[in-house]
C-alpha cells in the first residue's frame, strides 16, 4: 500500500533528503502535502515535481505577496504556523515527516498524533519541549493501530518513528528485546568540529568555523548545536522520552567516525550497536518503511575502508551545553522548554554575529536559573514558557 506523506520543512536538509527517498520508492511513497518557511521557489519546484496540491508556508501572506512569487496553478496555499499545523490533519495524509527546525515544530508533532497519524520525527525539539504531552498521545495512536490491525505482528506499533540517526539506531537495537533487560542506552556523538579543544581555544570562534561539521551535512541550527554538544543534550532528553529510560541509564560516548549510530547495553553485559553509512537517507527511509526494509538509498558501509573505531568520554567542562541540557531533562517540567528556547535565541544571535560562541552556554544557563519551573500541563502553557524564555534570552545575549 502506498504511504501518503506530508513533509514539513521540505526545503531543508532533512526535507530534501526525504524527497530523495520518495524519488527512489515512488511505488511505496506519495507526497501529498508540503510545508516550508521562506524558500518559496524551492517549495514550488517540489510542488511541480511531486504534483502536490496542499502547501503551507510559515511566512505571513503579506511577506509572500511582497516576494512576488506565483503559486503553481491548482495549489491550495496557507500561511503561518496554523496553516502548517492544519496540513497534518488532512484526511489524505497517513504519515507526517516533521523536519521543521526548533520549537516551531511542537504544535505540528502534537496535532499529528492527536489526529491519529504516524509521526516520523526529525524535529527533536518537539520531544525536548513537549515529550510529557507527546508520548501519551503516541501510546494512544499505537493502541489504535494495534486494535485496527495496522501494527506489525512483532515489535513497536510504529506511531512515532524517530528520524534522528541515534534514536533510529536504538529503536532497531531494541526490537525483539524485553525493556526490563535494557541496562543502558549509549548515544554516540561525533564530537563536532571542536573535539579536543578547551574553553580557551573556543574564544573568538566564528560562525563559519562552527558551521564546518566533520561528518554530517545539516541545517545551520543543528550544526551549531552539534559543535556545542547541545545537540547531544537534546538527544539525551529525546531518548529519555522515546524509550522511557531514566537519565542515569543514558550515556553519551564520542565516536568520531560516526559509524556507530548508537548502542544498547543489556543486563547480561551484551551490547548491540547499529552501524551504517553516515547518510540521513538511511534513517529517514527506515522511519518511512518500518516494519519493512527497502533497498538501501546509498552505498552500504565498507568495513575494509573504515579503518578504526575510536571512543572517548565527552568533555562537558568545555562543552557545557551537554551538561546543561541533561540537568534540564533531569529536573524536567517546563525547564527543558525554557532551556531549548534560550538555546535557539543564543544560536540565532551567534549566527547573526550578535553573540559569541561561548555566550551560547552562558545564555542558556542564565535563562535556566531564572526559570520558574512548573509541571507540564498543556501546549498553551509550553508556548507561553517558550515566549518568556525567548525574551529572557534576548536580554542575556553576550
Ligand atoms: N539535518 C540533519 O542531518 C538532521 C539530523 C537529525 C535531526 N535533524 C533535525 O531535523 C530538524 C530539521 O533540521 P534540518 O537540518 O533539516 O534544518 P534546515 O535545513 O534548517 O531546514 C528547516 C526547514 O524548516 C523550514 N521552516 C523553518 N521555520 C519554519 C516555519 N516557521 N514554518 C514552516 N517551515 C519552517 C525551513 O524552511 P525554509 O528553508 O523554506 O525557510 C526548512 O524547510 C531539526 O529539528 C534537526 O535537529 C536534522
């Protein structure tokens, strides 16, 4: 059966790679809706290629008019965050690929599961911010899929499929295992472009230097997060929610070759690792093909060329964002939401040349200190905390 997908963030790194997976499997996947931010010409070219009617742009209608681009004939075009969230509810959508960047993806993740659809999730910030609301919804969709006979006979029911390569790896290592026998999740990190550097070496780092990631080619926000290790901190929180693991059972290990995408350690000391070529089309495709496996979208890993595999503990004194994110996750409630928003503001300021590289962690810590942490109750509450934290962060850019 053809899976009909909505791709949110279709012009970005994950979005364009998702469309490449669709190109390779046109008999199995059909794009029925697209959402993007400002790259209007790119999204309209995608509309023509994939013959899509439903499109949402994150920008305001006035900005679109000012840009002077003509929408292709027959396209139903919506504007703003509500239009993006509405797209996921269309009856023709089976699976939503959420490849938006930042907390802007939260409402779309929430509405996808509320509508009973499968969520293929790249937007890790959704879980960091709203995991307490999203995971119960995912459990509800899983139960509905089981009741309707739509879930596979063995393994998870597949309502929430992680696209992050680390979480896709753990997801696969856990299949067929008893969750009570899982001792530890090992989340691997490349270490980023500044691996081995100390704080003194990081003063005066420019955006251009921080954007040069050694193993992955990604959008600017996640590339900066990878260099500060905030990305790994967000992934620890994501793993906590996705796999219902306590934080003291989630460890980070630096694996500079990025060949091991993550590992699961069991109670008898056995460890399962997931390896593969460093190409996001593999985890994207798995999130869309589960429980099946389709032909590889890229050449598989050639172990004779790999050379060696190295491992090291992360340096959380230099890369403080990892420790800050873990602390936010451990305290829980609305703190991860505030932490994430502060990071988004500080990263944007750094990219715009308005803040320093080391100032990112300082800003995040200051906003965390100022946050009045509450239990998570609703999406509206999280949006209010996000807005408060963004204002607080803007006053603390340094
Ligand atoms: N890239 C990777 O390899 C990778 C790996 C694992 C996880 N992820 C996660 O995947 C997500 C996307 O990352 P990325 O690297 O693909 O980012 P990216 O290249 O910056 O793409 C972001 C996409 O979101 C769109 N967008 C931004 N704001 C929007 C808004 N308000 N409304 C509608 N669309 C909006 C952008 O549209 P315009 O460009 O048209 O403005 C673009 O299509 C992030 O959460 C990231 O952490 C990425």
